[in-house]
């Protein structure tokens, strides 16, 4: 410090370096407290309504929660053991993975195809509105409407019978190999418009120079798409895929409305199964254990996609 | 001047007192999960107002309602009055120690001739009565008079043989005999309970108490009859979501269900007594005792509720002829008050049969068995109804037994 004082002579009457550092520290502390004071409502909100329930849920999953009297016994990992030995949990996990897998690929792919199709065509705005329209309805309403579309005498079966393809008519929501695909079709029908609009925004934001240069160099349309458009669009595609995967992963209302009555709950996803066990069957602690597993999987997927985006951003 | 001022002050003070009292008197609120009875709730609210009772009903969806009641009982802050179920579900909640017995109220109402003592049975747990009925519903077979006539069936079946003959005649006339679906996910038990009761009532009781296995012969027999009925084409498409309206539209000749469905059937443009009648499902063996499945849906009152004079006043009023007359203005509702009007001729007839004492009331499977078994069992019944094969029947029995044996073992 002395060396510093010697190197940088201070004007007479100026406070010492130590005093300045101390003053700066005081200001920094004041800024920190001011920042904390401003953030306090948000921190409080997150702590009370997010973190506390998460930790409480984790604790609840380690108890036996007796109906009508509440937490009355610590049970260790009993609920997780029950979960591991319950075939319905594996059904629900498998169905969730199907939902996630399909949501990873189809909505973004179809959305991108639609975006490429409608971009720049006459009536683009009208097409955009039409494709986006299903997203304006709540998933519950969409589920109810599509339940009747798939019904025995619904529009699909009636249409098939009308054109002489009655053999293809089916109990779409009551056959184990058809129910989940049927629900996913409805989900994609509702989601794809949003994906298309987001990707159109991404496409319109791309710089035109690289594409024009490639054209001049004689690149074909597919080459331009593969080697220029897709790489440039990748951040948007990853964002769209993340949104889509999380929407598929947490899909609840649609599955509840369309698949709740499927015998033996074999079409249900983890989130619906968790709701069923907790609120319909009254196994609150067991439902908490399912929620913990669901949370871990959701965080893993979201972190993986985040890491992928981070790696791409670095390139 | 001073006298005038004191009068004015006194008047203001009196006004403030009354205003405060009026503002602090909350209405009696009954929480329920039965929004489909809305016209009945509205009728009660209006009649209560005329009788000086400030009454309110608050509706929830069933799942949320159950979760709300469970959590509020856990926190010791349950609503003072709410609807619930009878049987094991009522016992569960009585065991929480927070419900008030209503023995004195029932004694008064039975003494006045408004209620039959048997009406209290579904709400009795360990010798005490814990509910006021919103419904005392018998599970009966509705039949379409026009379709019966078209098929040449002269009268409602009184024996099992007549029932099968009627089904065959309907089938021959191009009508599906029975309307049965898995609508809303809970209806799978309807035929199971009835077939078990009609073939072996002792087995029905034993099964609900854990003294019989789901793989034992009486249950095997039920699935045999059930599968046979499906193979003969006796049932409608199990996946329909409009069961009551399907019956009203003539999609089936008969419809086994609780009599509370009559109002919903009438919404399809047909009239109880005129277009359709009802009969109690006959026993397979005529020597078996007469029995009818009864579903009792109570309003229960917490101990804290019985400390509230407004709630006490409400309980006395609710079970009165006047209140029950307004309740019955909805076409399907009847809660057992013998002096109140019945909403339709079928319910009037069933009330008379019940009062005669010739039929034993049997608790519905949904309430008679522990919910830990009922819920997965219903899923298995539903699965069977959408795939009614012998193989599926065996799987259903084995799967339910696995859960039931685990449950009963945990209770020992």
C-alpha cells in the first residue's frame, strides 16, 4: 500500500487510499442492500411459491401421508420403492418419453415446413392466422372437441364410412396402440401453428447476403437450405424445440380430457398419473414421489437443451 | 335540543349495531361437487331465503373437492357443511373425529313422520348418524316402453328368466338390450355389483369386507355371465359419452343405473312413467332375499359447524318438508322425506317399495368397498368392458385380487 502511495502521489487534502477503498466498500454494500431490497418481493415470491413447495414436496415424498390427518410418519424411500414396482409408473414414463420424443421432432419439423411453404406467398398473413388459430383455444376445449372427432360416430369414422373405408374406422381413443398417437396428433395440430410463427420470425431475421452470395455461386435451393439457412436458424430451432419438448412433457389438460377414461390409465403421462394418484386416489405422498421424478427428468431435458444452445452460441 | 340529540345518537348507535350484526352474519355455505344439481341448489337457496336462512352453495369439480376437503380437515379448518359419500368413504372422514353426529336431529325427524328410520342407515357409522341426505337413490333398471312394446314384451321382467327373455326379444327386434358405458371413468362397477348381488348377496358382502377373493368362484361366475352377455350382443358401445341420452334416444331397451339419472334421461325429451318405466333387477335365484342397491349422498356437518347457530338452524330446515319440496323440483332429486313431493312417478313408486320394507337396502359397491380397492377395480372393469373377452376377465380378477389382498393384509 505504501508503495502505491509513493507511486501515485495524492493531492493535498485528498482522502487516503484506505479511506477511499472503505468508502467504495460502503457504497458497494449500500448498492447490494438496495438491490436486495428491490429484489426482495421477487425473491420472497420465488422462495414462498416455488422453492418452499419444491422442498416440501420432496419431504412429503419421504412420508406416509394419511388421508384426512396429514403427514404422520416418516417412510424413507418407501414411496420410491412402490413407484419402482408399479407397472403404471413405467407405462406413464414410457408414454411421457413418447410424448417428449415426438415433441422433439415433429412440431418443429412440421412448423419449419409450413414456415417455408407460406413464407413470401400471396396471403401469407391469412395462412399464418389459419395455422395459428388452434393455439388460441385452451387445451381442455381442444381435447373435448377432438374427443368427439375420434368418437365412434365422430367425424373421422363417419368420413371413413362415407367413402367406403368403414374397415378403417376405429375406437381411436380406446385401443391401446392408437390412443396415444391420436392424442399426440391433436397436440401437434394445436402446437404447430405457434412453431411455424416462431420459425417465420427466425427466418425473416436471417441476413440475406449469405444466401444471395450462395445463389451467385450457383448453389441449389436445397444446398442453400441445408448449408446456410439451417445453421443460421439453429438458435431459433433449438428455442422452438425446447418450447415444444417442455409443452409435450408437461402436457396435462389434453391427456386428462382425452385419455382419462382409457381403461387402466395406460395412456397417461407422468404428470397426469401424478395428479391421478394424488388427487383422485388420495395417495398424496406417493404422488409427491412421482412429482420429484417428473421434476428431475424435466430439469435434465431442459438443462441438456440449454447446454446444446450454449455450445452452438459459442461457435 | 339535547333530548333530540340523544335520540339521534341512540338511533345511530342502534343502526350501527344492526348493520354490524348483519354484516358479520355470514351465510351458511354448503360445499359440494355436484354442479349438475344446480337447479336443485338454486331452489333450496331461494326457499331458504323466504324462510329467513341465508344459504349459499359452492361447487367444485370432484377431484378438487376431495383434495380440498382432505387438506382442510388436515389443517383443522374444514368447511362447516359439505356433501360427501356414504359407506367406507363416510367412515374414513368420521374417523378423523371432526364430524358432528346428527342423532338428535334424525330422532326428531323420524318422530315427526317425515323420515323412515331406514333412511338413516346409509349415514350411520358406529351407531351414530352423520349425514342429511341429498339423495337416497335406488339402483334400478329403466326400460323403454315403446321398444318393449315393439319387441312384444308385455310387462317389466319380474324374474331372471323374464329378464333374459326380454333381452332376447329386444335383440331379435333389432334393439340392443342394455345400455352400459364407461363414461366419466367410474361406471365400470355398475354391472359387476348388480350381477354379484343377484347371484350371491352373501359373496357381495364378503367381498366388500375382504372375506372373499376376487378370484373366487362367485366373482368368476359374475364375469362368466357378464362375458356371456357381451358375446350375445346385449350391451351398447362402452365408449359412448352420452349414456343417459343414448337411452332416451332408444339406443337400448334397458338401462341399469341409479334413479338420479332419470332427470338426465328426461333431458333427452322423454318422460318418466310415460315413455319409460323402471323395475328392480330380479335375482338369478328367486329364493334369494329381495334387495336393492342404495346410494346415499349426505351433507355432513363438522363439530365446529354445530357450534354455529345458523348452521344448526339450517340442518333443521334442510330436512323439512318445505325444503325438500323445493329440492324435488329438479326432475331427478329425492332425499327421502316422506311428506315431501316426489319428482316423478318412478321415484314415487320406489319410495313406496322402500317404505314397505320388502326390500333390503344394500350399499353401493363404490361406497361399500375401500376406495383403495374400488378405484383400481373400476379401471379393470372398464378395461374388461372395452375388451370383454374371457382372457381379459381373468386378468381383471387377478389384477384386482393382487391389490385387494395387499390392502387387506395391510389392515391386519
